[in-house]
C-alpha cells in the first residue's frame, strides 16, 4: 500500500476541517505540537530568523539553512509541515530549486510571497510588491518543479498593505490561475476584510493570526465560519518562550537561584519523555547484547 505523502495528508485534513497550525521554532516544539494533538505545524521565516539566527525577518537566511531546519522538523515529527520560503530565494529559476530542495526535505506545503527584496515582516510598513506577472512566473516554476502533485503551493500576497484590497484580490485570482493551490492574504485589517476576501476567492485560504500586527485576533470558530481552512500562529510559541526565558533570567539574577522557577519548569522526566530518551537508552543497551547492563 502506497504511503500517503505529506501534501496529500494535509490536503485531506483541510478538506474537512479548519485547522489551527502553530509555528514550531525548533524540532522539540514541533514534537510538542504533535503531542498536544494539532494536525500540522508551521515553519515561520520570522521565527526561524529570530530563534536560530537572532536576525530580523528581512530575508537574510539562506535556502540551505531553511532546508536544514525543515529536515530537523520533519524528522522530529510526523505532522505535515507548512514551510515559509519567503520570496523563493530569487527569480523563477531559483524558485525551481527551492521547491525541489524543500519537497525532498519533507515539506507538505511551501509558501511563496509577492514581496520585493529586501522583504520585510508582512505587518510592517515600507514593504513593496513585485509585478503580478513576476509572482505568477514564480508560481508556474514552482508547479513545474514539484515531484508530488499533492505538494501544496501557497501564494501569499502582501498587496493589501501596499496597493490596496482590490489589487490583493486581483492578485489572488491571478495566482490561482497560475497554479497556486491555496491563497494567503497577509495583513488584512478587520474581520470584514477577512470576510470580503473569503467571499471573493474560490480557493482554500490561510489566515495569519500573528500577534501585535495589522490584523485583529479572531477565534478559530469565527475564521472557520468565514471559510478559512488554515489558521496560523507563526511566532506565538517563540514569543511565549522568550518572555518566559526573560522572566527566568531576571529571577535568577535577583534571587540568586532558580528555586522559585521549579513549579513552572518542564521536569527532567517530562523532557526525557518528549525526547524519547528511554527508547534511545534501550536500543543502546540492546546493541551490547545480553550483557549490556555490565558494559563499560
């Protein structure tokens, strides 16, 4: 029996449900996302830049670095992974290689955006977008490059904050015609705009529920009712984790020890369980045969 590909699995899930997809800034967080019962994970370019490289979200990481992080995540979890590939690392021919490498790394869906370099976080001012035909060429290149036709190609448009809503809608339609499977309208500014977009576009839609940005935070039930298939929380877990680290460092600094932090820590046993430490230990012992317990 053929194994269902990551893209096919994600398509099947979204056909019947609106799903919440948290961002996984590390492979360990990806594994916890799976354990908590979520059905997919997201590799955010912003979270990757910040957590791994301590760089802002302005397109500074390389394809090689993104492929490596994708591999870490797809090896650590069986969840379908949506990968943020920014602008595709160049023009249409560069997008070809981007798709090949990320698909082989196990991505279920690959997201491309229509910003012009140097790109910016989608919720900041000062960004610019490429001509619509330039993005369509990238989408056509992406379609031609995927080995598995179930690999999902997500076209993100940043036009709402640059040229306005009408252009964003027009771009979405043209991106679908070029071969995009799903559409990701970035930085919509009200629930009414989310509704307008969903009413106008005949394709599965991605909603970005990033914090402190241009878009209002909407509940999963609201977005499902509007017709969105995927709800992203791209940097949420990173923001929570870094704030907790900051608080922990401050307490160690002020109190001289970490005693008051123990109740909010993951215990050693909990961490080892998440890592699968016991399985590694048992395999290691088995390699030594029946006398493994006495091996030095």
